[in-house]
């Protein structure tokens, strides 16, 4: 009977198997929100719509966004912060918060 070689991730090329461990990934969440005092037309529209649907007691609505990144487990906090400052958040009008898993370095 022929030998069967099982390889995770299809890593066998030319009969060789890579023994390098795959880097672990970590899911990072970036919460981006408008700074206080910055007009939020989308939040205002949602607030108006909620009132129109009969939901009373909603004082204010601010709309933000959530960005999820799968990054290498060894990605330093400084790199994540740089991603936010350079691309993911407009620091003139937005704040951001980086949320990492509790067991992350």
C-alpha cells in the first residue's frame, strides 16, 4: 500500500514538509469614534429615526466604526498604534481604542 502523508495547510512541496510552526494569529479590534464636539450627521439621522419609530428617552446618538484585524500574535502595540495613527483613524476628528485579547502579549 502506498504511504500517505498528511500535511496541515498543504505545506508539502516536492515531497518536503516544512517543520516551521505557523505564526499564531490574534484578533485585534479597533474602535473609532468621533471626538466630542464634532458634528455627527449620521448619528443625528439615527436619533431622528429612533424618535420617529416611537423610541423615547434616547438623548444622543454617536455613530462610530469597528475594525477587526487578524495580526501575528507577536505584533507590538506600537505597530498597532501606528496603523491607527497613519490610516485607520483621522486624529483631527476621531479617537480610537485598541482592544486586544486578554491573553495577548
